[in-house]
């Protein structure tokens, strides 16, 4: 067994590839080797050594994702390891990883642990022979905080796994693990979500781009200045930005979201386990392209929006970043009074940087040699060069020279250029824009790409689109942020929006080239209506994932329970008279609130906007698709939210009892379905005790997506991710909406005690069905299987 003792069998890993289907791009960027759930459903076995000191088993109490992880239990001294075999579940000799650069796995340690060591083995006649091994590596070398009890994403360059002559990278089939304990240990390592990638897609959720649309934020209609505070409520900008970074990070609120962002960034830059530290500079590059001279505001010439600048700074300050550590501005232009005053009034210690340094602004020197490129000056503004983190805040607009001027072009303003463009060497070409994205001092230091798409424009200068001129947004401004941790993905998604609303095209090739160089992932949507990217179309693919958040719709829903008096009452009918649903306990999703009014008024939509919001005024299941004649078929048929029930023993094609379920539902179980983005329903509940509750859900979801909860109008969850139940092996396409699963611990909610109205929001993707949701005290076991 080469460097491993041969008396212990080890974990056998046969990998399955996930292929990217990005529009116009066919490339495999990652291989999903093992997602944890395979241990639960494969034909595995549990190993315990003769002394009872070592075991490897599936467990479901603390999975990184889904329901199951492997637990390597180690107790004692000497070499400790164990084996898990599921060859019967996945057939084959191994996976081709020649195009991959890194081995990725999530690990969590508890107890008194040691340094976990791993290596790879390729398939052959004998798995356990020295000629097929890579050399082992120590995980502590790649994650110094591995033993702190938290989940860690460990990325190991395959180049570090030195191979021997007999190792075949086309047949990688086994991961071996164990630890050499010179002192007594008593610990367990949880291992989940193992795979390989080519280092391309970036982010906590690699390739994710969040589009936040809030028509209550940007409300200019063409009269006056587009940036006036009166038509740009700061609270709506703040709300949009907070929602966006929460969806990017999986966090709740500014502090939690930024902590996750800082830790992700530092882990990717060799500082694993490190969050933000006081004294670390953050520099925010805004776009002041139309302010070559100092001035009050430069009228309606397109520059950065004051409200966007304040929203980003305010979010950082709320997260605990000292004002003095924040720099914001455009070193090659003038920061106008409307921006400077908005920032300085709220955050007087934040440093505002521009070329002129007048009236409270700061101008910096440049650092030469920071950006070797023949097109532009080889320099960088000192505050950006010395900053640990950069935030790139571009505008969604066109350009005479480069067609578009987004995040990559925004970097041009920190190259030590002069305000008068005629005095500079030249405008950057495509190769320079690619270099901006790939250079470690520029794109390599960006912790957040924050496209300001509140007021887009097809042109470089002049006013934005004339007020309410965007047909794609119902005649309103675009009023959006486009946020990502992946610069190439942010550029591509921004381009798709800009091209659709401007009717122009071209100038985006630099993003493809940067992606090919490892700076991120590139791709384009399938069409402007569906707005779906590779990972939206196939959750198992590697590529861009667009997450859409409609803040205005959430806001409208959030205020509904606060209307006095609230006219909704707990659901009741001839079969159910239970009153408010109880928490802790199981909330039946079909029992959303009702109103005590006749059915003809319900059919006319009298409950719309009070107990629910539905995208159409018809029940697509009860009384229509399901027909009539029984309680199940007609359940709440007069109301718009769509209801159906699980159907077993269909004589032609199995429906809800098909073999593609991950968890078998109960027959004749009512559920809420035909979900559309932006819909919501209210539930009157009675909470027995104040505190945190863990959420388990019985559901189906073709595309995955996000939900959230309000309690009496207050957000108590933030966006919660719902994994897809898509299974490409199912030959019946419509049945992708009927693959049932139960997921555990998808998030925590803090609920007050007593009677309250919970609003369940369906934030983005369609084609979801929800049977029930279990609310379990966070300290209690939440793992009872249906």
C-alpha cells in the first residue's frame, strides 16, 4: 500500500463527471466525485477495526450539504484509517482528471484531532498497490484552521499530489485517508462534497451571480437629476445591497454576509480561517468617467450613483469595518460633490480619493511597475495597490472605443492616468481588459464585483436611458444590482442585460479570454426572457448560476401582515379545525391562511395580496388538472395558490411513487405547487418558545432556488437555498417536478413566542412543490426521517 499500512481497507471513490452546457461553450470545469448522499443510498458497508478505534460510516447529523456526510472516527495512536466501498452504486474504473487542477473536499473536525492525510489511487487490477498511488499530503498544510470545529473547503493542487509511473490520471477511482497519531486522539473527521475543478469558477457558490431588482430604489422619470435623493430612497438601495450579498454568501444580514465573504476570500488567498482584521484597507473603485474636472455634480452625465456608494460603505461599516480602513473613489477623475457629501456626512472617517484632492478629498501617489502592459501606464494608484481587498463598482453602460465599459474597464482609472483622456497613452484594448481581470493586483484582489445597474445607458456619456424608457422593465428604470464573486461571470451577465436593453452587441471577448486564463467562468443566458445559464439549466453543470431577487415583491409581502386589522385567519374546513399551526412542529404548506368569505369572492381573487400573492388567478391543480369529485381533487379549488396531491399506482407511468424519489412521500398527501418567482403565502402560527429553529423541508425542485420567511413583516431567515432534485437519468421529462426529497437543517430562523403571521416567500426559480416544513428547536435533534 505504498506509504499506507496494508492491513486497513480505505475509502473507495468512483467519480462521476458533471459536464458544463453553457451556451456557446462546451467545457468541463469541474467533476463531482461524491456529494455525500451516495453514502446513504449506495450499497456500502461500515468498517470498525478489531480494537473498535476506527470506523468510517455515513452520518446525517452535520452534513455540509444535503443530508449525509462520511464520518471518519479515530481513537488511539498509530496509523488510523477506515474504508467505505460503494462500487456497486457507481460502475466503472475511475474518472479522467487530466483537465482538472485541484482536488476539492469539505472537511470538519470535532474532538481531539490530528493531521488528516490523504492521497489518490487510480483504478487498476489491484486498487491497493504502490504503483497506483499518489503520495499523501497533509490537510493542515492547506488549511491551518482545520481543527477548529468548522466546515472548511480544502483545495489541493493536483500538482502537489506527486505521482509514480503506474498512476493513471484517466482512471482516478479512490481517495485514501487516515492520520498518523503519535499522541492519543479521540476525534471524527466529516468529509463531504468531494470533487475536482480546473480552478475557473469563483465564489462561495462558484459561478453565482445575483441580480437584485427593486423598482422602489431607482425612480427617476426624466425630470431633474437622476441621482437626486428624492427619487433614490437610500433605504431601498441599502436593502437591495444587503439582500444581494446575503444571496452571494449564504449569510444573514450585513455582518454575517461580509464575514463569510472575507473568510472565503482569505481562504482562496492562503489565509484560511481568517476574517476581516482591523487595519486591512478596503478600496472601492467607482466610475466617474464623466467628471474630468472638479465640479458640484456635472448634471446628468452618467457617473456613480451616490446612493450606491453609500449602500456599499454602510454595509461594510455595519459589518464592523472601521471607517478609517475604507477608501472609495476614482483616482483618475473628480469625485463630485453629490457623492462626496453623501459619504462624508454619514461616514466622516472614510477616505474619498480622486485626482485633484480638493475640499476634503484625498489624492494618492502611484506605484510604478504594478501593471506591466504595453497599452496603458504601468502603474497603480497607491491606495488600491496597498489595499488588501478591492471592491469593483462599475456602471452598466456603453463605450465608443470598447463597446462596453464594465468592471474590467473600470480598472483603467487606477492606472495612474490623467483626467484628460487625450493625454494618456491610449485606451486599453481587449488584451489589457483581460489582463485587468487576471492581474493579482487588480482582478486578483477583488472581493466583490458590484455592478451598479440602477440607471443603465447604451452610451459612455450623457444621461442614462431617459427615465422610464426600458420596455424590459415595464417602462421603469432597471433599478438593479448585479453582484458576483466571479469577475468573468459578472461581466457576462451584465453584458447580457445591457445588450438586451440597448440592442447593441460586441466587446465582451475579453471575459472569455480571462476565463480561459483561470480568472473565472464565462457564459451567456439562453434567452432574455428565461435568463437561464448553464447551472440554472443543469444544477449539476459547472458554469454561471443567476439568482434573481425581487426586493420590491418581498417588501410588499413583508408589509402585508402589518396591515391592521389583518383579515386572514388560520385555514379551516370540514376536515381540519386545528387553528394556528404549531411551532415547534410540522407546518403543512397547503394550509396557508384563508379569509371567512364566500367561495365566489375567493374565486374572484379577494384574498390576493392579503393571505397570498399568486401570479395568476386560477388554481392550476385543484379543480382543473386534478379534476373534480373528491376532497383531494377539489381542495381549495376556489383560491389561486396551486394545490395538488401525491399520486401513487398510476397504471401507465409512476408519478409520485417513481424510483427517482430520494425520499418516498406519503400517498394522497396534499402539497403546494406550480410555484412562480415572487409568490408568497401567509401562515398564522403559534410559537411555543422564543429562540432559534432549524428548518427541514419535504419538497421537489426541478431547478433549485431560494425561499425566505418574514414574521409579522420582519425578515427572520434571509434567502435559504433549496437544492435541485433534477435527475438526468429519469426518462420522463415532466416527472422532474416530482422527485421528492427531504432536506434537513437548510437554515435557522429566530422566532418570538406566541401568535404571529409567517410569510413564506418564493424568491426566484419556478417548478417547486412543498408538502410540509418542520420547525425544530435548534438545539434538538432534527433528523427524524419520514
